[in-house]
C-alpha cells in the first residue's frame, strides 16, 4: 500500500470534502518509469482556488489497459497511419478511442493533480540505403508530431475495430482488403531500382508495368512508406498512372488502389482523385464483389466518396435479391462507414436482416447494428426486438465490441428489451476492467438513455473509471456524469469517482468552446446529484460561452436555463457569472408555451385538476402550472392553513373563470337563495357530485394495477377517519373576489406541490426516481413546498374508477395530517 500526503489546490466545489485513498502499486521487476508533463490549461489559469490537504491516489506502476482480442483490434504502430489520420475527411469514424498500449504512471510528490500518461516513444527505423537522405528526417518529424498529438492518450486503432467480422468467413477476402495481411517484403535495393527505372523511362512504361511497380513498392517495409510517398520519383510514377488511367484493366486498377492503401497515400492525393473518377465511370461494368472491395479500400484510405457510394447503392438496389450473406453484411458496413442511409434500401435491409438473422455470426450481428447506428437508419421495433432476442440468449459468447454495437442501436431505437438488459447485468460487470473507456461510456449511456438502473453495472463502471479517467475525451467525461446523474446513483467510491471526472472536465476545458453541449451535459449530470463545481459553472454561464452555444447543432437554451436556475436555488453563496434576465424570460416563455400545448392537457393532469377544484371549492384553490419551469414538468399547487382548510390564492384563474361552469357543486335551494339574495345567514356543507366528469383519452398503456396495500386503502377501510367527501367553503367564495390582501392575512400554512408522475419520471420497471425529478423535488423543498405525489402506479388505474373513489384518494393525499407538521 502506498499513500502520499500532498497539499493540492483544486477548484471550489460544493460538497467536495477531504478524502483519503490508497492504491496498491505493483511493479514488474526491471520495469522502468516514464515521467509525465503537467498539462496546462490556459483558460482556467486565473480561476479562484482554495487550498486543501488531501490524500493523493497513486496510479499503479506499469498500469495496463486490458482488452479482448476478439473484440478489439490490436494496436498498430502509429507511423503506419500518421498521414492518413491527419488529412481529409474520413469515410469512416475518424475519432480514436482509448486503447491497449501499456502505459507507465509515475507521480512526484510535488504534483498538483493526477496527470495523464506520456505515450511510449515510437521505435526509430534503422538506417537503410533507400532514400537515405530523406528517411531519417521525415520519420523523426512524423514521430515527434505523433507523440505530441497522442500524448496522454491510449494507443488504440478504433478504425480497425469494425472490421473484426471479416475474419469470420473466407468470403470476405474478396470483398475487403486487409492492409495488415503479411506479404513478402521487398528489399530496399529493389525498391530503389524500381524508382530508378521510373526516372529513366520518364513515363513510357506500359499499364501492366506501372501496375507491377505499384504492387512491388507496396511491399517495402512499413517504416519506409511515409518517405516513399513524398519521394519525387514515386510522384512521377503516380503521374504516369493518371496519364494511363483509362488503359488499366479493372483488376489492375483495383491492385493500384490496394497499393495506395498499404502505402497510406493521403486521401487528397491526385492519383486517388483520378481513380475515383474512373471507378465511378466503370461501376456498371463491375461485379458486386469488386464494387464492395473498392468501397472498402476507400474506407481504408479514409477518403469520402459520396458519388461512388451513391452509384454503389443504386447498383445494390437493382440486384438486391442476389445478395449473399457476406455481401449484405459488407454493404451494411459500408453504409455505416459512409454515414449515409439510402431511403430506398430501408425496407430491403430489414427484410434481409430477418432472412439471415439466424445465420449471422455474433460479430456480424454487431456489424449490422453499428452500420445502422452510424448511418442513423431507422429500424422497426419488430426487427430490433428480434435482434435483441438473439443477443440476450448468446451474450456470454459475444465479444464486448459487438455487444456495445448492439447497445448503441438499442439506445437509438429506444428499445426497452428487459431480457437483454437483465443479461447485460450478469455478463458485463466482470468485463468492465478489460474494456476501453469509450466502450464503457457507451454501456453506461445505454443504461441511462433507457432509464435502466443496474447497480452491479454502475458500480463496476465507477470502480474502474478513476484509473482510466485521463483517457476520457470531453464527450466521454460529460456522458459519464450525465449517466450517473440521470440515474441518481452515487457509487461507493463517489468522492474519488466524481473528483476524477471533474478534474478531467477541467483539463478538457479548451474543448468546450467547440463542443459546448458536452460541458452543459456534464454540469447538469452533476447538478442532479447536488454537485456544483463553481469554476466550471462560472465558465458555462459567461456571455462568451452562451454565445458559443448558439452555434451548436443542439438546442442548448433549456440546458442553460436548468443549470442557471438550479445554481440560484441551491448555491446561494455563488458569486460567479449568471445568465441575463432577458434570456431567462425568453426561455421561460418557450417552456410555458410548450407546457400549455403538451403537458397541462394530459388526461391524468386534467382529471386531477378538475377533481381538486371540485373538492376544494373552485379554481382559486388549485393552480396547474410549472412552479419551477426550468425542471420542465408541471405541478398542481395547493395552499392549506394550519388548521387544514384550503386557502384561495389562484386569483388570476378565478377571475378568468367567472362564468358559471360545472365545478362539481350541487345547486341546492339554499345555494340558489344565496345566489339570488347575495347572502345567507347560515352556511351549509356543499356536497360533492358523485358523477365523474368525462376525462380525456386515457393512456391505457401507462395504467398499472395498484399494489395490494393500495387496493385496501382505496376500498375505504384504510382511509383516515375524517376523509369525508364533503368540503365546507366560505359562503360566497365562488362569486366574489377576495380583497387584494387576502393572502397576506391568511394564517401561516403549508404550500403543497402535487406531482402527477408518470413512467418517464422513474427508472425502467422500478420506483427509483430519475435525477432531474430528484433535483426538482429537492428544490421545491428548499423553496418551502411540501411535495405530494400521485404516483402513476396508483393514480393511473384510478382514472378508470368511480368519481367517489378518485375524490377519496385525493382527499387522503391532500388532507393528510402529517403534511401540516411540515409547514414552515
């Protein structure tokens, strides 16, 4: 056990306390230590800090990120991909995910924060006679640039991951190109001889000779490729190929393209421009295997070829019935990597999935889901459920990578497949330590997006994350915080977990100018669990950052609104930036307009409002509105005096409702006398109507059978003795507006915030409240309200019951004596 006591300075953070952690440090004999550089963040250099003594967690020496070889492709030497990774738009996903490289962590006692690792240096190439004057300098420059870009990042070639399925069938050899397949190596002397021949002949070679030169040069050692591509004699060979482009046979042209893939020719190279044009011209003279192989090569080159893909999809649409299983899977893979979803293929894709579903390998199932997810292709619930059915039965045998791809599509389709989710809780926790950070993020995000809480999964993620947190992109850190906050879960190691993620958010502060949605996502997740890092909040509420949110492809006004108002309520000592009042007003009007059209009119809310007005004596005793508009859900507000009598307060609605309408009051002779003569010397109890008003269309799919205890309560035997179906309003309250100071003259009482909840307020198949609604109820209590819930598992079944049963239930909820004890 090794602990080091250090004095560090970290940002002011609500709920941050001194904590103690220890870590085992296991070092293999002979293992070295690599120093790390402190990552500076200029945007937070001047932020306010305060000192605190903490126990700093040491990362284990020789920390190794494990991975599943069948799920994740082995890391490649960065020098093989450097040119392609840094130029042009990728055909596929160009983001690099954390990987599998061994990383050594060493911290000095003066370090002020947990620092990310320094990537191991790339091996330098040996001296070779070919291009001896240029190789060393170019490789050195490439290596230095690569280290600068990938410092503090796991080396993991995520671009190879989607291709694992191609190892499962020999048919894929004719549909795809594996640039890492071993081939005979060409000596440097032979390579130099070929380039010499190119220079001597000056473009007079035949198409067959040119093709042969490309094939041979692509067999040079990988460390020579970068220098070769920039060699003038190689460029002369490329110009010769462009000149003879129309003379190549299709197979020769494909071989040249394969050579370009192996040599990592930049995607914007003129030779590739000519090749793309030629392939587009020849599409209808090629077979489907050749078309898919060429598309795969474009993907390996990370070149965007929308015109070629459009023609390929048209070809596939015409020959759909002829597609074999490998051809179909490869096509869906290409569709996903091209980020395009051909509308005319959607139904045909679904029919082919159902046709081959039982024959797919598990890796192919993952590939199908990833292709649909990347291309944002819609899929019917029926097909998605069929896929989930198979995965739930074979999850143990499925690689983590393929499983994560299925989860992505499950999340996109909003599919609540309980057998799969339950099996996930059995299989995935033990795998969490072996999964890279992006895979863990997608698993966590799937659970939160589907509102599915599994403590085993979430606890495993929380325990694994702190040691890997420096590999999180800003997107990853934000979505971890959102997911845990959405599910309102604070893990056993909550201080270590949240502190590490907040520190990573601070390190990535410079990225939030480009991706403002990530900062707001993370801060809202923290707010759900009552954590408010003031420096980050101050940055998020500045005018400059608010302006950046306007350029985002997402609507972020409501997120700013929720964050800003939450800080006002829960952080009274906060003195940082705040949103301007005009913005608050604009967003409030937008939210309230939406509520009037979509929320207040829901049958369960309309019925509760109507019955409460009937029970309490009129609309002035109930107000259906958003007490806290920034929480985006409605409330029924009721005020009670200390003696339990309702207090009229909704004067605006009362005046607007002066016209006589059915509020459930019987027109007795005494009431008619009172209406005609204006006064009555005595008061009579007003009986509540026994007939229910017809509610709007009920949401039958949300109705559930009450629990056994609730049935007993609703039968009348368990209700409190004074739960009578009568109210005694003051005479004349329905016709005369009370004096303006009526509310001020009322005795001190209790304000009720009645919540008509629904399933979307809770985790799936549970009574665990989601983070946003926990935040809302917490803030209502801070503002002096007593929260009373009409839970959907009780209220929705009652919508189909008699008027008297509903009134009896509401009377029990509102006039519960325990509520008055919370007044004040």
